[in-house]
C-alpha cells in the first residue's frame, strides 16, 4: 500500500486527491467515486453503479477534489482543516485521519 502526504480538508469540506493517484487510476473531472465507510477509514473506488445503503457517490471536480459533506465528516469525526492520510492500493483510495497531526 502506497502512502501519500497528508491532505487537509478545506473550508468547503473538500479534499484534493494526489495527482499521482488520479493519473494511476485514470481519474478525470466528473468521474464518480463511491465512498464506503469502514470503521475509521473511507474507501473510494470508481463506479458507474448506484450506491448501496452504506455508500455515497461523489464526483471529482476540475481540481481533483471530492467534497466530503458534513454528514460524512461527522460520521468519521473529521473537521474542516483536519489532515487526512491518503493511501492507494490496487484500484482503491483510502482516506484516514492522519494520526500525526498536532
């Protein structure tokens, strides 16, 4: 599993996905990402399907960001300006609160 630098949640509740991950997964503006919460992590995968009961779909914007709505942030205890560790494994992106933040 490859780890990238931490990414902060901005004032609008968005987090930018690293360019290396976007290129590797061939993600572009408008692509739909399925977010599935699992314990303390958010798993993101590309999808064309509709979400299940415990999943949410977000579109990638022109700057490579996805919006994390307040309800999703509250579910994980993530606040604006929180730092998230971004991991990539196979065709999955994992977001997790960066435990190194102060």
